[in-house]
């Protein structure tokens, strides 16, 4: 799709007599460049495995938080607190997200989700105001707290739910069991013996006549989880594109002209409906049913709009057009992942709900 889009853009830029608006063409060209960078990095991380994918999102979150903090300057007294935010809260959040939930449950007796889902909104949000208070500078105290907490919530906490999809426990089958660690006693009805046989594992004979594998393969990235994450990122990007295209119709009504001059009500509902249809079309990429994929895609579209409008309001408040200048045309990481940040926790919990509500 990206190769085809690149060729189309090159042809339209070379032959100007096709009647395509130049501004729209340049916007689409910038989006294609950004997609090459985003999906190229994502697929490269997939090839290196689970840890590389989590690290990639951690780096993106770190850079986005840096752009945000640069745009919303703080006082010198806040710098020690920001050190904690950048070099403790951010890496710790993604480290917890990247841990194998089965191992975490075996060692600590609880689900890792119960830790990383409350680390920032519960503990960090209480500790950070105290650290700022201990700096001795009370000027604009509430405003300074809000800036840091909102940045940490959006850029780090919310985005961390994207790689958390890799650790979401999906329904196990004999096929998915071959992709993950084989544990004695996990399967019933002879499935375990079939898996062990296919993996050519050495087995020890127990006193009761049963057998136990002597060596288990190292856990690998579950392909179903990988496809789920790719589906999420793809749907978010397609949602942005659909909403932009629907916003170009002749009769349109802007949502908030002073905040964003391109987002329209027609774009919201037309783009969300189109995104839902795309989600239904690509539902086979996911472990959920077709109508569940449609609902998830529709929710992702709405949350993507919420992210875009929110981050646009922050930019307008500070009188800037973009958050940075890393990506040509879109001028910053945060400009490209605002939709991802807002949609990630909603998509994660919707998939979890669909998988567990009356099905497990």
C-alpha cells in the first residue's frame, strides 16, 4: 500500500494537470513519508522480537514527552522532578509493560497489569506534586503540576498500552502453543503430547509413568499478539486519513475553528464509519469477531479525534503550529502519535472485554 501510494504521489507531483489540489497533495505526501518511518520502524522492531518492540515504543514515548515539555516550559525548580519523570517513570512503565505476565504472576503472585496500570495515575501523580513542593517554589504551582502530569499521562502512560497488546493473554490453541513456551500440564486431551512431539523435545519418565519435557523452547513473540498490535496502528493511521478526506467535502462544518481548521463533523462521523468498515474488513487480523473489530475501530477513530483536538488546543495555547521538526511535513513525533496515545488504552480494554466477556 505504501509503495503504491508513493508511486501515485510521484506521478501526481510530476503531472500537475490532474486537477488535484496542491495543498492536499503535499499533505498526503507528508503522511506517506511519516507512514514509511512509522511502519518501517515497527516492522523492524517486530523482526527483533518482543523486547525490541517495547523499547521502540519507549523511545517514541520519551521523545514525545521531550517535545511536549519543550513546548510547555517549566521553572528551574521543576528540573529535578523532570529527571524522575524522564529517567525513572518512563522506563519503569515500559519495563513493566514488557515483562512476561505469566512469569510476573509466577514470581509475584499478581498480574503485571495490576502494577503498570496504576503506577503513573496512582503513585506518580501523588509523588510528583510533593517533589515540586519540596523544591520551595510555589509560583504557578498547580499549573506546573498539571503540565507535567498531563504530559506523563498522554505521552507515556496512554501510549504504553500499545505495546501492552503484545502481553495480552489471548485464547490458547494448539497452534498458538507452538509459538510460546510449552509447560507440562497446561493442555489436556493429548494436545500437550502432540505439541511436545512436534517440537522434538527430550522427555523424562516420571515415577507415575507420565513424561515431562527436559527442555522447553524460549518464549517467542506470539504472532496473534503481533498482528493485533499491527492492526491497531494501521487502523489509527487509516482513521486519520479517512477523517481528513471526509473533511475535504464541499459542504462541511468545522468543529472548533480556533483549535483546528481542518477537523469537521462530516470528517468525524464519515471517517469513523469508514474506519469501522475497514476494521470489519480486516477483522481476520485480530483474535476478535468481525462486529467486535468494527466497534473497536469506530472507538479508535473517535479517540483519535479526541487526541488530535486536545494536542491542537495545547499548541494553539502556546502559539505554535507543530511540536517539533523530526518528521518532514508533520514536524514532530507527537504530531503523529497524538491519535495513538488517546486510542491505545481504549483499544486495549475493548479487546480485553471482548475476549473475556462470556467467552473464556
